[in-house]
C-alpha cells in the first residue's frame, strides 16, 4: 500500500486548479458577494459541480473569513474528505495556489484564492476554493507494478550473481527508469518541435500553435471529452498543418490571392499530413484532427466533404479554436479583428462551418480565452499551455517520500 505523505508545490498542477477557477470566476464572485438571494445560493452547487469529476474529486467554497459557503464532491471524494485531518494552514495573500503538504491520505489538496478582479491579483480577496484530487487507482497500480518489477529483477539478480553484483544492478535499473522518463519527455518535445517548425515556416513564430492548442484543449474539457480524447486533440492541434512541409514556398508564402491551381496544391497539405502522422506511431491518433480540420459541418469542406457528426469531434472542436485565434491575430496579409467582431463571425458560421453545439459552449468561455491569449508572445503562450500538457501527458505528478 502506498500513501502519499507529501506533495511538492508543483506550479503546473497548481496552475490547473487556478485555470479551473477562472472558468467560473464571475459566478464565484457573484455568489461570494451575495447576502440574501436564495436562488443564487442554490446555484452555488451547480457552479462548483462544473469543476469536479474530471481533475478534482471535491471543491469547497469559502469566504475570506473562513466561513464555508458550499461544497460538492464525487462519491470517492466525499469518502476521502472524511479521512483528512483538520484544514491545513496556508497563506491566502499569495496569488499562487498552494499544495497541502500535510495530508496523510492519498490526496492532493490545493487552495486557490479568489480575488474580486481576475486579472488583478492585488485586488480585494473575497474568498477561496479548496480543491482535492485523489491519486488515481491506475497511478497507484503503475507505481506498484514498477516497484514489483524492480523487486523481482533485484531478487533474481541477487540469486544469480550474488550480493556483490546487487549494487551495480540497482544502478542499472535506476538508469533504465531515468532513460524511460527522458524518452517519454522527448515525445512531447518532438510534438512541439514538429508543430512549431511548420508554423514558423509560414508565419515566423510558433505562437499560434501554442495558443490554438490551449484554446482547443480548454474547449475540449468544456465539451466533456475524455482524457484520451483530449490527448488526441492536443497532439492533433500541434500537428494540424504538418503536411505543409510538402507545400512549395511559392504557394505557401505567396502574399496575394492563390490561383485555382495553387489552391489545389495548398489543399494537398491535408493528405500530406495524413501520410506523415499515420506513420508516427505514438502520434498516429492525431490523424483525427490532421485529416479533418478543414471539413465543415454542412459538408462543404475538404478533402472528403464530411458533414455533421461524421467529422471527428476533435476536428470539430479544433476548427472553432483555429478560426477564432486566426481572426483575433494579426497576419502580414490582414489586421486582427476585435473580440466582438470575431465572435459575430463564429456565430454566423454556426451550422454551416461549425458544429452549433460546440459554438454554444465556446461562447461561454470565449471571453476568458481572448483575455488570456490576446497579444501574448510565443514564450507566454508556451507557458500558458504547459500545465495542460502536464495534466494529460506527464507520468510524474506524484513525489514519493
């Protein structure tokens, strides 16, 4: 049995909790400032329920005085809450969420301050959230499997080679695990490098790739996609235009309008991309986005003229994120649109270019997406996306001690 005795305050995990609070910030402020409305008080659980069942197992809302307003929990989260000691002491004046290092259960506790103004950490502190996450059973099993494997190898080694060889074998096993981790990390680096290389060839920067991937992943969460589907969405968002590596410069970089013949060549990047990713092994699932991100809800897209739910959900989500960020970004051949103008375009294309259900959900989070991505540079966009990558791809979220 493995107990998590201490968690490091890993900024990537805390950032995820903070981003979850951003999605419902306006509702939380309204609830915390309300004093009499019964209807608003009853809506609190609905707001908090938006945050559980995915990354977190329970969410509690407190006023800054420490008075608990409401709590919601999954069945497992409710059980685990009963096993915890008294609430951990923490400093709410710091804008960064803090990870509780005092729990003796297999639980990660994060405290997220709620400020009156979401973009002004020095504004009035009106409350805070405590969110909890149970260590998944599959991760416990993963740790147990690794330990069992190492134990068996170590025992057999001791029997076969004697105690004198055992220290050397332990070193070798440690190096093997370290190399496996480096190999896993290299997959993510390859994913980012491939996507950024194509983006920089076309626009000179990889900012769009990082931003559109973050927007797509946030929208995927809003749509209730499973973690495995969000992995596909993230990988596909990075690699959506990888086929442009085969597009000639005179077509890809042409400043003016493309001729009909050039448009045919440009559209071939989709099939080139399919050919590339289907042989990439670990990234092959990204073909859902790569092959279908130019399809349209009404069947007028390319290359297969797919329509409606015949288009993979990941591609339908990405299409909204891609067009939105493109509209709101300045390009050598066009000026950027204001937020309201871009949203009017998205709404106008609902039911023709875009899945209406996805547009409906996107409208709920679009102001936050715009606020967080508008005008940021490549480094800032990469930092924005990093917690999402860690959430869905990292295998080292737990610090054993």
